[in-house]
C-alpha cells in the first residue's frame, strides 16, 4: 500500500485569525516569519508540500512564494483576506475564488489548482463554486464537530480514491485527518493540537491514525512556528483564546521533527495535493 502525507500550511498572519475579527487589531507586527522556520524544516527533510496562501499577502511574499514554487512546493489559494465563505453570499465567494487565484497566479507565474476555505467554512453549494472557478481540488473538509466555526461538507456522492480523498468528474476533495476517539473525532492533523498537546499524548494518537490510513494530512500556520513574541493585541483576547493562540509555540518545531520521523518510519511519502490529483488521474 502506498502511503502519503501532505504537511500543508495555511499562509496567513496572526491578525487573520477569527479571534481578532472583531478587534480591528493594529497590523504592524507580523508572525509570518514562522513560514521561514517551516521552509527550512521541510528543506532539511527534502519535503515538498502544499501552501494555501491568502492572496492579499501575495505581493508582500512574492519573492518567497516564487522561490517556494521553484523548490517544488505547490502554491494554492486560501482566499483573498480570510473571510469565511459561509459568511459571504455565493456571488461574493465566487469573486473571492477568482480574485485570489488570479492574484496568486500573477505573482507566482504558475497555475493555482487548489483551494482551502478559511476555518473549513464550506458547504456543498460553495464547493460547486470552487469547481466552477476552475480549481482542480478543494481541501476544506474536516469531520470534526467540536469547533463552532467549521462548516459541514457532504461529498458522499464522490468516488473514494482512498480514505480522505474523493473525486467526481475530475474534481477532488481532500479531508484533513481526524481520529475517532470515544465517539468524538480528534484532529490529529491540526498544528494547533500538535502545539498545545504534549508529544506523549499526540504520538500514540497519530500512530493509531497512520497505522490504519494511507493518507495523513497536517495543517499548520506560520504564527505557530514564529519565534517572535505574541503581538500586543493578544492581551485583548479572553483567557482561553489567548492560551489557545499562544501556547506551545516554542516546542512545535521539535514536535514536527518527531512527526516527520514517525511518518518516514511508517513508510509515508511526502507529496503535494496536486501530486495526489495527478497520480489518481493516471490510475483512472
Ligand atoms: Zn486560515
């Protein structure tokens, strides 16, 4: 059995997080340098992966994005400015999809084929818009009811390529990984869980998941890997949010190293979502 891991990153800054949406925070500080920390980790392990990038950051990150694409990483879209699709009308969302794709393609000079919705905020009518806007795949599905912001996306009429990867008429859906534990689904894919939970807890959960699954999908963000202190606006958050936002950043790079070693040990190959789409079309 071929086994694949996509260590995807959603490239956004700290102020794009939903926690800050009502606070209009001052944006002069940035935690985007966590992207460099991640890129050097990937380079050390010769890993190529997919980055879902907000197009409003594309100009600022232009040179970095072009270097990433030249190094074999895939640049995909995370929308324009991290507006949740379920908060937009269908027409607004269609514009967001087209605009973000055009901007990213313009900056990177490569085709943009994938989309991931901010906060996994996605439903079936909006998924059809992703397809209509010319994308080849979407990765906005998570089977996790414990988070109030996430949408619910039904793709039961798609054909399963493998658990977590389904396809319909050449359009693919990728689910980020969750593990059923005691009637709940734990996101063993979430950088946030990796950051906050001790490795002694995450390791057996991830091991249980990967031993029975041919596809492991991680999603992580630059702020989780930035060595900089939290921005002043974090002090305005309620305590549980502040904890969730800020905890464990110092240790997450070490845990990622352990995660990569675990996946390598279990025979996983590291790929982009685009690789998986092309490969499954080759099999069809
Ligand atoms: Zn996001």
